[in-house]
C-alpha cells in the first residue's frame, strides 16, 4: 500500500514502482483512473482478494486525489482486461454451483404412478 505521506504521483498505484520500469502514464484522464478503481472493485467482489488493497486504497481517495494517481500502462491492463474479469465471474459462478449442486434427472410426480 502506498504511504500517504509520499507523493502519490511519484509511483505506479498498482505495482508501486517508479517511472523507470515500463511506460509510466504521467497525465492520465480521470476516467482512465476511475476505470482501474471500478474494475478492481468488481474483481474483488468476484473473489480476487489480491486486488483488495488496491480497491480499498483507490476507494479512499477523493476525485482530487484520484487525479494525482499515476500508473504504468501495462499494470493498468492487468486490472481492466475484460477477459480476466469474465474469468473471475465464471470462477465465481462455478464456486456457487459447487456450493449448491444442481439435481440431475427428471422430477418425479406422484400422479404418474398408478
């Protein structure tokens, strides 16, 4: 987690590295930053708890503070990649199916037996 006393625009909000590794986006739009927050929250809801610190941190920031957030383009892609979110949703559904197994076969009715 980023230390709040540190300048939040000096490091990638996702990997915590500075400008030296990867393409560092220094002037992102607020919509791009908010998409990281939205996707991180969604994936946490789907059970990807490793993104919880990021989601919690970004949720705690005001819009003014969010506008100062910086990231590497490759790091952002790992969060907002739609197929990863879809896979998490499928895993979440399969876990529900395991918890509440479906019954196999036809339902029997008492009127069929004479």
